[in-house]
C-alpha cells in the first residue's frame, strides 16, 4: 500500500516526465506551491542548466528553487511559459479546482495565466464529484474582511479567518466552509466581482488542462 507521500511523489515524477521534452534553453517553467509542488521542484533540480529558469507562485517555492540552484525569474521578465505545474486541494472531472490551502492562490492564478498549459499534480484523494468540501480560500484586503464575510454568508457559506496568516501580498485569507458549489465558473465570477476580494480559490474559468492523479494502481491522466 503506497502512502500519500509516495502517491504525491508519483504525481510529481509523472509531471517531470511530461515536461521533459519542453525543457529548452529558452524555456521558463511555472511552478506552484505546496507539498506536491515541492516534490516537483526537487525533481526539477536534476534538469538544472537545461532550461532558462522558473517563475514561482510563492516566496516559499522561490526559496526552494533557488536552493537547488534554479534561476528564479520575475514574471514581469517572462512573456510566455510552456507549462505551469501545481497541486490542488480539490479537483473534479471537469478539471475545475479549489486551490489556496497553502495561501498562495493569487500568485498561482497569475503565474498560471501566463503559461500555455496547467498541469495539476495530486494524489487521488483530491479528486471529488463536487467541489466544496474543502473550504474555499479567498484572499481579501484586510479592510474588506467583514464586508466579504457578509457576502460569503449570503451565499450560504461560513467564513473563517485564517488566524495568524498573512499572504505573500500582505493580505488575509477567509476560508469559506459549507458552500454547495454547483456552478464553479459562475461562483468564481461572482466572487471576483466582490469589492475587496483579491482572488478566490476557484480555478474554474481557466481549469487545468491536464491532471496527473496518483492512485494505488498508477498515475491516472485526465485531460
Ligand atoms: C497552495 C495550493 C496547493 O496547491 C494546494 O494546497 C495543495 O497542496 P498539497 O500539494 O500540499 O496538498 O493551492 O496555495
């Protein structure tokens, strides 16, 4: 029986095999945040020198990449990337995701938007029939915390402030529990329109292109 850690490693390895042909002297790789992304970063180290560098979606991932001697580029210096690789907190069969368990959702969405494709890596426990059991993270400007909380309650959710946590952008995170998400793209749009919301953790308007989900029987590819 493979442990969850083994499964995460398998997903990360599958992503490395997938992106290997994309590694050229000019290629910049978009890199996500979290324990599965960490394994991907560690594996990427063996290709150091075979690609230009990486754009990180968090200070944490930037530090890990730099620790391996991989050049970390500012997104403003990069016009395009062949691929962005990241984990997810939940993913459904349409490849809509909830992300932001690690609090890096804003930079994740921005970096992913510049990449040609999003490859999601996860163990099979992240695959769900319907999104919402994992509390939906929303990054908010501190001044808007209560206003956004009221909107979340009106949508049927219970907002909980992530205590003691400040994002890389200096903002706060509300985790919205108990949402029934029937139309993820619509909810993502609605939340994007609430003043004070920096980013919500639904990645449905631009879902993953490919998911590599590690199971006890091997890596399952969706998309
Ligand atoms: C961070 C994220 C992560 O991708 C998500 O939390 C999954 O993390 P892990 O690979 O540790 O399960 O969205 O903001």
